[in-house]
């Protein structure tokens, strides 16, 4: 007996696209059926006629605020916006604090999500600067516990300040971290910039009086991304560690990833939808710091290269690098040394990828599912539980209405008091979201509750993903 049937939509499955009914019992999909062949008596029926049915989106890169970061919004408002935008899984970070171990970081992450999430969730531990042997030694036990991915920074990003903890990992520690992750079967996420270049560029900018925020791309440069990516790839190749480059921002980064993948290395890349749709020229607008996410926006040619990388499969995922703040907090700082980073676009990620990728650039629906859901699930060890419309998968389902064609306004969005996407033309948009069989949003109306989301346990990176570029 079905509990829920999503009827009559164009359904995107791992084996193809067709007009089918999706049958749900409890929290799982149990069948993909020919239209009209399923007994619906006693079941809730969601009419998806004329619409597109895809797996719930997976946000692989979000920084959710907690007690240590009161300027950032927490799990409740962020996951609420995510569920409106068709994202059903959010991957947050558990950031090590100097003087504490990774278990302490995991406890902080668990506390901020407890009973507050509209989406399912998990965490990636982040190493702080100078991580000790004991913390690095916790990698295997955390992977055994189901937390299979870790993040490091190769730069401290900004000059020393009380605003931001220094999370830079030196290459000596990086080698040890890679060795542990490779041996235990995990995935390493890398924020990759050349620290020497970044901080030399800060010095030059100060000397030359180009300290305003719109010079950010002169600090976090294309050449820094190029050199750092290639250095990290070389070390990972020597150690045998799979790596995932976060927020690729430059054509040089796309090229480095593409070359590594062409040699069969397990190298994966993510970009951000704001990086692919805006450029450093937007920094020149009034309050143009609102566009900034670290490293930085680059040129229009770089934005085009990011789309090319998404279209041809060089880049695997679209993320946000979410840091949700108020407008006041976002525009408070105005120099290259202190601008607030992070993109509050967790709600717009799926819709922008559909509008720009599918409607305007001709991306296939299956590839759209790859970059917004399936590839993240595969890379971070939750596929096909998540990221697929298939029998046995969680009933995480997003329905996109291709007839939604309008410039976005704040009335369409549900996070904070500003968005860089106001005025942007939507050509298709998520309207209904289902989480493990529960209709959370239907036709733009919230039906779910905070606390409906659950921690995803037992993530395990597959041997295939760790061995070569399978997605």
C-alpha cells in the first residue's frame, strides 16, 4: 500500500528520464511505475503533471552558525530556506577550535542542529592551524563512525584579525592528514590557495593603496589558485588520497582538475553558483561586497570556464559556501582585509542551476541532477540512499515547475534580509519538496517543521570514488 504517490511528472532517475509515478512507502521510494498503474486509495497524491521530478538537492558546503559565531544564522533558518529551494540534505562543517580535538568540534555541530533542521544533515570536520598528532590521529575513528570527509585550508585567507580563526594547514601536516584519510577510506576537501602569494598580495595592496573591497581578485588571484591546486594534486597523487577542491573560482583551477582527472586521479571539483553567474566587475557596484565569497570572484571569462567545467563534467558539483548573515553584517566591513565572506544562496542553488544550466545552456536533466545532488552523494558516501530517485532510496524529492519565469524578488526567498539574486531571471524553479516521504513544501507553502531533519549516519566513500574520477 502506497503512502504517497508523486504522479504524472517528468521523472529523472539514474537509468533515464520519463513520465512516471513515484511510489513511496514510509520514508523510502518503493517503485517507479507507469502512469496510472498504482493503486492510490489511502495514499496522498502529489500532482506533478507538467513538472520535473528530481532527487532532493544536496548542499555539500555550508557553514552554519552556532554559539561561537553569533553573526551567522543557525541551522533552523538556513535549513528552512534550503527546503524551500529544493535542497533536502545540508553538509555543514565541524570546525576544530585551537586547544580542542575533532570530537569537540563534532559536539558543537551536533548541538546547533539538534531539533532545529528542516533538512537532513551531516558534518565535515575542519582542521585548525597547527593541528596536533592526536587530532590527526582521530581521522580513522571518525571515518569508522560514518563521518568520511575532512576539510583543510592551505591559506589563512586574511591577515591576522580577531574576526577569523586561522585554519591554515601547512604541507607537512597536510601530508600526514592525507595519509590517514587515504588509509582509512575517506575524502579530503581542500580550500586551495597559495598562502605566500595571498599574503604578499595583501602587502602590495596596502603599499599601493588598493585596499577597497573591489580589489579582492587582486589578492586571491588566478595564479594563486593554479599553483596551489597543482601542488595539492601532486602531494595527493604521491600519497594516494582522493581530493575535492571546494569553490573553484578560476579557469586555471578548472584546467588543473581536468588534467588530473584525465590521468585517472580521484580529483573532484566544486564551484559556486555565484562564481559562475557573477564576476569581479560586480564588486564595483554600490555595496558590491555583497557578492564576495572567499577566495574571490574572478573575470567573466573565468565564470564562463566554470560553466564549461560543469557542462563537460570537469567540475562535479554546485555548492554555496554558505555563510548566512544579515545585510548589516554583510556590508559592515569594506576592505580587502576584512570583508565578510560567504554566500547566503542556499535557497537559490538548485533553481539557478536549473535556470542557467538547463533552460539557457541546454544541460541535460540527468546532468543537472548530477551537479545538484547525485555527485555530492557519491563523493561523500551517501549514494544511493540520497541523490537518486530509485527503489530503496530515501524519498527525498524536489518538483521543479518549468513554467515559473520571473525576476526573483525578496518575496520569493526566505533567508536573511537581502540576496544577490534579487532581479535575476528564473526560468524554472522548485515549488514542492519532500523529505523522506514527508511533504515539507507544497506549491511554495511550508508544511514541515523544524526538527524533521535527521543526522545522516554511516557515510562511507566507495572504493570506486576513491580510486578514480567516477563522477
